[in-house]
C-alpha cells in the first residue's frame, strides 16, 4: 500500500474486519463455496459479495452461457431470505414486478397482490430486454426501496437487493438502460470467458451434477442470516478510511468530469462524467473489498481495483472517443494512471 501505516490512527484501525472475525469467516466460507460452484468466475463472486456487504445493486454483463444467472442463484441459496427470479421480456408489464390490485367478490373490495419486488433478493434476468415502463417501476424500487401502485406506496423489505444480468447491447433484441437507472447500480461487472483449464473443471462439475446430486457436491455448513449480513454491513462502514484516501476517491471521480486537467489527449474523451453517487459507491465498495480481504483499513489498491466496476456504467463517452475506438474501460484505466496516488 502507498499510504504510510504509521499515519493511520490505531484506535480507528481496531474497527472493521478485525473486530468481527466470526462474521468475516462466514463470508470467506461463502466465497469458497461459491467459487466451487461457479468455476472460473472469481471476480464475479467477489463483486457479488461486495454488493451484498455494501448494500448496493449489481449489474452483470456478458455473453450467454457464462454462469451469470447461476452465480446469483448460488448466492441466494446460501442466504436465509426470499428469492425470486424475473425473466425480462419485451411484453413484460410493470404490474408483473410490483403486483396489482385484485377485486374480491366475496368482500366487494380490492386487495393488493404483491409482486416479485417484495422479495429480499430479486434476479432481473436479461434486464435490457424490457420496455421503458418496466424499467421505471424497477427504478423506484432500487432508488427508494418502495413501490407505488395507484395512490398507495408500499415499503420494500429492509434487506432488498436487485442483481441484474444483461447481454451485450450489440445483441439482437436488447436496449440500453436509462442513465438514471444505471447510476443506481453500485457496480457493473463484465464477465469474460474462462480459461481452457477452467473450462475442463466446469465440464467435470456439470457432468457430476448430471449423474448424481450426491457425488462430491460442495457443502455450505451455515447459511448466512439476515442479521449476520446487517452486522457485516456495520463492520464495513466502521472500516477506517484515511482522509487522503477519501480525497483520492473524489479526485478519481472529478477526473471523469474534467479529464482535460490530466492531459490534452484525454480532454475530449468524456461527454458526461460520473455523479456524486459514484464517489459514495466507490468508498463503500472499497471498504467492502478491504473487509473481505481481512484488512482493517482501506488503501489505494482497494480503490483502484473497484474503480472500474463503479465507473464503467456511469461514464458517457463522446462521439469522437467512440469513433477513435476508445472504450469506457480504456478511459478509466488511463485516468486512474494519471491521478496522483496518496
């Protein structure tokens, strides 16, 4: 780490993962279990747990067949909570998510039938195939933790998390999500193809599962309770973050709004930079990442590792940058390399 350890207040460093070793152990056990069930996607597993710890929603993008849905379903099976999967399609209606009022003839009154959004964990599969009205209903749930049907507003559960998958925009039948909705996702993870060695492991695992469910299946000895998740989130918030690290996070976000301050060659790359929510997301994600690694403080390396996942869906490139073949990933990497490290 670039920060001098002696500059970190010792009393503050006693907080966080060092203060909650049992809860940290639960999450590390969960990570091992998920990596046995979802082979070759260690980064995706890590980001799923970070979203869980940082109380934020997660967007996962990748080609079909890369275990995006499987990873989220494995996570839901390891938590004591209510899980629901919604397959997003062009004919989906807002009421299919929020629920609707049903007339009961025996009572002569309307009764609200709750929809999938009232579950704790919601998997929005292929989210970018649904129309705008559905996205608007989902946006209220993600942003306000509530839904409105008619004149009545209903609160969602305290433990509520949307984990969405989407196929690349270039594929047939997909539509870009609104910028306001993208900004509500804590992280966006790009899933790539596994290595040839991992492909062989995946093949062996799937063949075992097909033959018999009793053949050397990984076992999770303890399901995470919601109280353990809330305790872990408090530990993450308690994790020490020095003032120079906070300033570093802000400078990275500001660099997306004014890239010209870091070189004339990057000045024209970005049309719209990241919002203030990006800085908050980066701080919370870096704390969660440090917690999972057993640190009791946040260092520059934690920030740099998560910056790409926090910013790639919040930065809108200029037409000139796209014409030059610049991607959000390339732009963020370049800015991170130029912002001074504390």
